[in-house]
């Protein structure tokens, strides 16, 4: 790995210790390595760090994970693997990543929509520049609060077919009517 020998030795020493404090230090250190050196890491190194972080994420406190998620949410060059890992965590950790991270791709967001909580879906529905593919899947889920949140998000792109479906639904679902008429892209 592209670390100084002293840094690598310290990481190995942290990995050997099992206390909560050393697990948190190791998690933060690995997150820092991923953030600061993601552009020079090989595919194998990225996979190894992602695997380590994936195992450590269950052992570190919510606060430590939340701090890392907030740092990564708007950081340019955030590794996709790490963003996906945090986006699938509890909503307090996932929220900043779901709302802001450019590292997440449509396929990641769609997977989260299909497998995570309503709170995860609400965070995705509030994302800026939400694609039509993700918006379509959010509507398919059929959660009224999620759909209303999506409609209130003026930056979300909604396909014509989905918009037509939502207009039809608004005849019986009152909470869709107001956000629909406020949409700038309503045909």
C-alpha cells in the first residue's frame, strides 16, 4: 500500500487491538486513507480498504460513522464504495450521503430504494438533480410521503410517463395535487 512504513505499522498495531477506542481510531484512519489517497490506490487496495471498513462499521459508534459520513457527503473524489457503505447504514449516518454525495450512482440509489427504509427513500427523494430512473423507482414503491417529497423537489427530473401517472393519481390522492401544480415541468 502507498503508506509510509510507520503509518502502516501503526495501522497494523491498531488492527491487533480490540478495544472500542482503537477500533474507532482504525476506522477513522482507514477512512482518511480512502479519502486522501483514493486517486492513487489500486483496485485491490480499494477493495481491501472497503472490506476493512465494512467489517469495522459494525464495531464503531454511531457518532464516529456520522462524522465520517458528513465529511464524505460533499468531499470531491469520495470513493464510491465508501459512499455506498455509508448510504446503506442507519438513516442518521446515511442521510448526508444520500442527500449530497456525488459518488453515488443511479444504480446505487435504486438498490437503496428497493432495500432500505422509508427514511432512506425520503432522503433520496430530496436529492438535487435526481434522475428520471431513480424518480421512477421512487414512485413505483408507492409511498405517498416519498412521492409528495419527490414532487416538492423542483430539481428532481420526472419522466413524462411518471408525471402523467402522478397527475392521474392526484385525482384521488389530495396530497399530490399542490406539489404537482407547483412543478415547473408540469406539461
